C-alpha cells in the first residue's frame, strides 16, 4: 500500500470507529508500518485540515471528529441485510468499494442493531449471485425466514407428487442458474429437507414461532457451498 492509499485508509479506519479512539500502535499493526510512520501520517493529515485529534490517557489514541463520521442510522436489521444482498455481487465493478460501504453502514447502526443484522444475515446465503424469484410465494417465504415463523406449504417433488407440509425455515441458498432453495426442518419427514422454490405451489404463515435452530443445523444436509452475505 502506497502512502496516498494508506492516508485515505487511515481516515476511513478512524471514521468507522469514531468517536472511539485508535492508538498509534493499533494503527501501526493494522497497516503493517511503524508507530513513527503512523505519527507522521496523522501529522500530514492534520496539516491538510483533516479533523483528527489526540485523546490522552491509558485508553487514548487518535480520534476523527464525529462530524466527519456517519450518525447512527435508522436502518432496521432487515434493511441492512437487503443492502448486503444487493452489494454481494463479487463480479460487478466496484465490489471492494461496495463491501467498504457496507462496513460503514454496519458501524454506524445503533448499538445492538448491527449484531442483529449479522445474525439475521446468516439465514440468507448465496452460492452464486443471481436474481431472486419474485411473487407472493417468495414474499411469504422471505418473511418466514426473516421472522422465524412456521410455514405451511404445498410442495410437488421432482416426480410431481404433491404433499402438504409444515416447515420451520432455516436458510435460503441459491445457485448461478437462478434456482433458489428453502432449507428447513420438515415436520412431515421429521428431518431437514431442501425445497426448491419453484416447486412450492402454495405457502402461508401459520402464526407459530419456530424453535430456535442455528443455521449450521441445516448446512450439512444441503450439500451446497455457502457464502454468507455479511462477514
């Protein structure tokens, strides 16, 4: 990383944690340079009128004036996950900048909301990026995954045999071909099952809250590679 890039990254690092301080030693480790180099960089930024000041004491360090940072944002965890999905296309231009923008959004969310968003994002996972199917069934399934509600679905298997099932939603996975799957606990089979969304012929919320099951419960059964939308 050249000095110009490091100066920019230094400002962004301080912006992300403002109003909390970062010590010169922490910054030196982060950018793999000496403490003296960080001190020179900060001095150069201050000379350029970037509002960085020093806080003294055992927990002190450099702080970027909070007016240069984002205030707490009123994004809900669900909105943050939607942003993450929209920015998760690795093959699009500016993918790295998109991830940087998402980190700033997460840092600026009110206390606790960012962690809730990360927990929720574990339940929306991509194998490869593609458009999600739209329509009333997808909307009902979306809401069940987000809220942890039990679904009642009509499902036709690969041979076209119809069944009605109650499903405790686990995670969404999708592939490059645009096929999306709901992975959940099927009460009919008393086991984890994978349901292809285009084979779900009807879906409704039962109003019942599903028992808590960690996303890892569903992963071994899918045989699918996963990429979380939030790291």
